[in-house]
């Protein structure tokens, strides 16, 4: 994985759509001065966690196997969506 250290402290970045290449969108990094990207090797079968506002990417998959990813988010109930239907369909309240 490739990360931009401490970038989550700047909030969400605007997204630019890209017609070509392996990614369909990239963060617009013309805002605050960010640190250089850091490569973080992740062995096959590993689990990683990072802040959802951290720009990240991975190198091209050169294997014959699919890469799999699952995304989970956790937030306080006070940070629920303004769209009630999303809260009902996508949220699981845990005590």
C-alpha cells in the first residue's frame, strides 16, 4: 500500500475523475502541503486499517488472482447520515 502520512488531518479531498489508468478517481492534492507518499509492504492475506480520509493506493496487481477488499466504517451515533434511509439500511447500532 502507498499512503500519505498525516493526510487524514486535512479532512476530505476533492476527487478528480480520471478516464484512463487503473483508478477511476484520484484526490486533488492542490490544497494543503502534504508529506511525501510512503510505501508500506503488506503481505498477502494480511489485514490493514487506516483512517477513511487518508489518500491511499496500491501498485498494479500483476498476479492472476483477484485482490479483495472489504470496507468497514465506525462512527458515533451522533455522526449519523442526514439521510435517514441510509441510517436504517446501512447502519448497525452496537451497544
